């Protein structure tokens, strides 16, 4: 069963990413308005546009005050356009891209700005924002515990090892040394990862992504706008799908996870994204996936069908997901090294994929990228997948 | 002074003796799923045809982890000071009715593994602002030296 009415029926034309921008991810002595404005300015400059060309804007965030989007526009110019905030936890920025695609696809707008900005609190996120009060009082409210239990069960069922999980972190930290926009850009060898302190067994400090601050933006345009502005290198949005988990939630806060026959939210989302883009998983040349912790990336391999269930540990061990492998994953360094500005993280992935498809990713460049996939997953079962393609 | 459960709708039989206290939930008469805690609607299928169910005391660990750092406020069951924190196991426990619930686990870390048999214990966890004992649940590893 399709979880939402098929929106493709309303799409009359393709939508493209005409420009991208980013404010590096990390911790800054700056307001979210400044951080957000930087990414928007860069995206508009990349598309050769000004703020006056934007017809509609969507600001993704999860931890900011009300109407953060217009607060960013106060710095760039109040042009009077509709600007709304969208929250879907870690999938917030998917919604901006998705709705931008629909507005362009339905012929309502030719230029839509999707931007994400965040200033997340440091350390463990405020648990009362996610969990019922009683779970916080009992201390059943540490995010990593859910991912850790999922990892432990996977190890039990499939023989996945702590070394394989650490290998994901080692790879992503190594990839980050070529990404100036990442929060942490230091390489750690396998031993250092495995010797870092346990946070929630079997997950260790260097295997975890820190919530942080940052922004990213994409200008979503029609073919008419591509022509009007003379955009040389647009990237087509093949599909952009947001869904939420059926019962039970996996990996995220839940005090009851009685098993059911329901499909996993990752697979439910990814299968729709493949179908709507008209591609098979074999068509994906490079992927950015939600590595909230190192194990999550292994699970993403399996749920997104990069390999069979139970084979994710072997896949990372084989080197297939390295930058020079068959299906490079998180060549940007992933969230483990970039950090996760919750509302902006997916647009950060889109930024990376657009550069990869254009061939502009510098030392991170993967050879011959025509199709890229970005995947996020977070609190309350919010999931999203975007497929970007060379036109 | 009275004893009150950690939240409404999760516990029964605690009024007279903690020995009789049990966890409760609902089973859906339409889709069959069993859920921890009373509800008006089934979280799985949206049905309102739910039957209240009292859960047994014996279960099995489905998966577990160890909290190596203390939970942050408003944690009430111990310190939030990292230096004073003793690592604490938590896990998902499968009960005979098919429900899978999240719980604090008790027992030496080496006694806890996937498949370990565990038994329900309901006891005061902290005292609230009204001076009442707040009753909480945990599952104790049977081999644990108590």
C-alpha cells in the first residue's frame, strides 16, 4: 500500500536544483539568522539570482523560534513572498525539497528556495523535546541507547562485528579530511575508533554524530527558469519522498516496539523514491545516508537495498562503500564528521550530491556520477529520500 | 504518604501490595498487536476496539545496551553527574503476551545478554514533590545476585 496519495499525478514538469549553498556545520558564535543567510546568499549566487527572483521559500528547522525563515529573510530583504517553516525532525529538509519540487512541478512557481538552518543545543539533546516526561524521569531518554540496541540485535542475528561498525566511522572520518564544511575533519584509524569510550554499548564516542549548527540551501527551478537565467549545470530532482514510520518505531524513542509485519520506514521511503524516479538501486552512483551512529549506516545499506539484510557489515568491510568503491557512501564524511544541524542536514546532503553530479566536488569527487541518493531518518520515525540525477 | 505509579495507565494492583503490582496495556481486537500502556486508539491500526490486558512478570531480553553516562535532567532515579554514575543496563524485554517493552534492567552487566530471562520488579524510584513514592518498573536478570 502506498502510504500517501500519489503526488506524481499532479506533476506536469520536471524540477531541478539550479543552485546550492552551504554554511559550514559546527559550533559558531553567530545567530541562526546569520548562519541561514550565508547559505541562502551562496545558493542564490550559485544560480546567478537575487533574493527578488525567489517566488516561494521553505525554511526547514527543528529547534528554532517561530517563523525562523522570515527571520533569515530580514537580513536579505523582505520581498513579501510566502515563507513557511517546516519541521519533520531529521527529515525536515526533505519536506522543503519535496514541496519545492511540487510547486515547480505543478506549474505554481518557477523559482523556489528550500533552505535549512539549525542551532541545536550541544551534547545530548533536551530529552523532553522528544520523550514523554516519565521516560525522562526514568532516564530511558538517551538517543544513542536506541541505536545501540538495534546494533546489538543485528550483531546477534547476523554476526555483524564491532570492527565492521567501527569501519564505517573510520571511513567517514577519513572522508571528512577533504571536506572544509565538516565539523570534525580529523582522520582516526580503526584502533582509535575502537578505543574511544563507550557511550551506549556497543556504540562508541567516535561512532556518533554530534547535533550542531549550520545551514544549507537549494534553489529549485523549472526548465523555463533554467532558460531565463541561463543555468549551465542544473541537476534534476528524480524524486523526493517523505514518509513516517508505521508501528513500531525502530531506532528512535519508543517504550513499546511489539513487532508487526509492517515494512521498515527506510524501505517504504526508498522503494517509493526508486519507483518515482524510475530507477533501480543499481543506478545509484553515490549516496549520502543517515549515519547518526556508525551502525545506522550499515542498516541503511540494507534497508535501501544496497545489499541484502545481514550483509551490511560485510559490505563496508569489502570496501564497496569507499570513495573508490562500487557504491561510495558518505564521501562528504557523513553526519559522523559533519555533525547534524537537524533541519539542515538533508540539504547538506543535497549540496554534496549536486557537486558530485556536476563534477565539482574537488578532492571528494567520485568518477562518473550520474545519479545520487540522499537519505535521512530521525525522531518519531521521520524519514526521507531524495534522488538527484544528471538531466 | 502514598504510592503513585510513574505515569497513569501502565500499572495495576499496586494499591495494596507491591508484590501484586503488574504492568498493563491493551491488545487490539482488530490487528492483534499488544501495546504497553492503556490507549484509546491502536497505535498500529487506528482501531478503538482495544481490550485491556495485564502482563505477566517473566520475560526475556530482546536487546540491550549500557548507559555509560547518566541521563540528563529531568532524570529522577539517580545522579546526572558523570563522575558519580555507575553504568546502567537498559533493554527491550519480550513478555509472553507478545508485547515488547523498554525497561531499566537490573543485574551485573555480565549477567545480561540477548535471551536472558528477567523478572518484573515494581518498587519506589523517587519521592515526588507531594511526598509520594513514585513506583517504577524494572526487569531483574534471574541470575543476578541481589
